[in-house]
C-alpha cells in the first residue's frame, strides 16, 4: 500500500499516531517501520507524531541506571579506558552493586594474572592488579603459589569513600563469590585465603546462569582483565562495604 | 520543535551527538551521563523489569554509537530522537513478550512487577504533568476520561489494544475507538493551537 499517496493522508496519519503511541503492533508495525525506511513521507508522518508525544515522555521520572549498564555498553563497543561520566571512581566500578550482599555498596574488579616476567617476581607468584580510573594500577596484591596468604599494597592514590572500606572477593570456579576480607584504608594488608593461593585463586571465574549477578560480574571481570593484561583472568573482586 | 526542552540543553546534546558520530568516546560518555537516567526511566516505565530495561538501554546506546550520524538536528530534538530509539526497542521487546502469550490480566490486578519509584503518579497524571507546554496540556485535558487513560497507559506502559481492553475492562472495539478518537482530537487540538509538530 502506498501510504504516501495524498488520498491516504488521513490513513497515514492515523497509522503514524498509533506507531508513535505504541499501539501499532505486530506485522502492522513491521510494515509501517519498513515503509518509513523507504518513504520519506511516511517517515515524516511518524516523526511528527513522535515529536508531539515526546513532550509527554519528559514527565517520566528519571531513574539512574546501575553503573553496570555503562560498563556493559563500553564492553560491547570495546571502548578503552572509558570511565563513567561524572562519577568518581569507586562509583564507576560500583557496577557490582546489586550483588547478593545487602551491605555491598560499591566494588572494584581485581584481575589476577600470572606474571609473565620471571625476572621481576618468582615464576610461582600470583599478582593481582586492581585498576583504578583510566585503567591505572591502584592496588597490587601478591601471593606465592601454595601460600594461603595474600599481600595487598596500594600503589596509587586510592581511598574508599568516607564510611566505607574495600573488600576483596574471590570468584571460585563454579562457586559463589566469596569475601576474603576487608582491607584497612592505608598501608599493606595481609589477607588470609581460604585455601593455598593456587587453588583459591588460579581458577578463572565460571559463568553462572541468570538471574544471579555473578555471571555478569565474572564475565565483565574477565573482560576487564583481558583488556588490561591481554591474557589475565579475573579472580578477585573488591567492594566497598559500609562500616 | 518541542517547546518543553530548553534550547541550550538541546544544542549541547546535539553537539555531543555530532561528536559521537565522529567516534568521540568522551562525547559518548558525556551524552550517556546526561541522558541515561531519563531514558532508563522511560524504559522502566514501559517494560517494568529492571533487567530488561538495562538490556534495552545498552542496546539503545550501542545503536546510538553506531548511528549517531543519522541524527538530524534540523528535524528533531536530541532527547526526542533518543527517546524514540528507546521506546521502539521497548515495544519490540514487549512484542516478543506478546508472542510468548503472557497474560497480563492477572498481573495487572496485582502490584506492578516493579515499583519505578514514580512518586505514585498514574499514567494519566503523568500525561498531564508531561504536557508542560500549555497548548499540549490543554489539549490533553480536553480529552475525555476514557481516551485519556487509554492513551496514557499505551504511551507510558506500552500496553497494546488487547492489554488495554483487559486492563480497563472494556471491549476491544471501545478501546480501539478511544485511542483513535483520542489521538485524532489531540492532533486537531495541537494543530489548531499552532503547536509545531
């Protein structure tokens, strides 16, 4: 049907109105969408109604989306070093919010990589790099394989927000993320691992089915680690917890 | 031009979209920062499932990144353009849900699946609140109660004719007629008020 014919102006306008309102559904909507792509008269009619109704949409209360939405967009588009507009860094990485624990207020991803350069550290060491803003290292955690202790050291100017602390999380393969403990605000921290480091940390995150947040966390942590280190695997999370 | 949007904000967003079209990541972040809350609110309103609304928002911004060059500042306000993208995606998802033959009637009688923290405004109230421009508000107020409510529910909650009929407990024919008549009146009123569409 040639909707743009002058005789069908009224019909076109009625369809465009239903299209913009959303009550045009199914195949009728598909046909209209297709027509609008190829026919500027149809497109203009749809556009006019969308504009008319758009002022109504302004009344819808704004709701801040969880930070993971942006993280997901950046990951899908492969944006590098993307921060989050207007957010401070612990909020940026706060896409772990919504995570199973109610006390969880914000969090960070740690990525664990096996260091490829034996000249710097023993080959059996595990190194965790926590990326702050602009993907610069903020915290570094080290563990000797077989040792059930993790040493965490701040290397950047990284502080939790007032009233919060960072918390380390392990993502065991096939299991639920597990807290490894809360970090002191400054200095070097020793964190006991539930098992010798190789066993506790060396296995990569395991995808879990929705609706559990861990699947996304694991995937994104892996993405992030991969992006930062090429071949690293994400193993730890840290989060801010209200004190 | 929709009069309800401040011109400077529109100009700023249009400039950001122009930079996004050139692949400017910072502009894209800024655009997200300035528009995501509004668009997420719109998506939540329509699909009423946070996880789905998040997915739609992601799809929408990915699409914006790829197609920002299609935005034509001479033809529409940036927010209008962005809102259309999100609304259309929401409706696509709702349609898929329609195909899964989910019955709305049981759910509609209960609390909504998700509280969108909307200050308790009903869709009909939102319709009036949204019509900031005097002429638009007057036109909306001029609608009879039935058509006004049907249009509000369709617009803000993405209900189809069949869903409106179930929700408002009216025959499908009545609903279709209300929507058609309501839109028709709205159009004539806007036209006569000189509201530029």
